C-alpha cells in the first residue's frame, strides 16, 4: 500500500475516532515504536503506539471536544517524498458566543514497513499567537 493511501486511511480512522471515541482503530496504522511530537508546543514527545494513541485521544478531549464543532480542512494535498509525507491543514473551531477559532499548521509523517513511524504536528506562529488571545478572551465559554 502506498504511503499516501496509508495516510488517507489513518486520517479517516482518526476522524471516525473523534466522532465515536474508538481509538483502537488507529493501532493498525502505527508502528509499535511510533512517536508523536507537537513541534514547538508544550506537550512532551509521545513514544510508542499506545502512548501516541493515548495522547491523541486526550488532546481531542482537551481541545476539540470543548467546542461546539470542529472542521478540519486540507490546505494542500499530501506531498510525498520517499518515506515522508507532509500536508498543511486548517482547523476551524466554533463555539456559541465566540468568534470562530482558526488554527493552521503542518503535519509531517514518516513511514516504515507500511506503518506510520513518526508524526510531527507544527502549528504556525500566527495561529499560536491567535490561540493565546482567543483563549484569554473566550476560554471560559469552552465546554468542560
């Protein structure tokens, strides 16, 4: 299976997990020693398939689920170079009584033996700044 197909299947499984909280469906796409890093973010690097899945689940719970809706949009098509794939994205969060929060970044994946070995997410500097301002003004409106 091509890395692009693996990525697309993983992305679809992730979106399904966001909806129904069945995170086990991600296991088949991740190497046992997979890693996840939010580049420049406050989160530590997650190491190992189970820790990566645990982090993703908690991140969705602590962020995405605290809004009324979340819409993820691909800004670019996946770019494949050898065993690496990258894609720029935009996520729009809506919450009653607050303006939309728009966050943009890039996701980078490294593959090994038809599995995802490494995931790096990097939010743009402007998005990080806007996120801080938004949280300061509207954070108390977020769902618990």
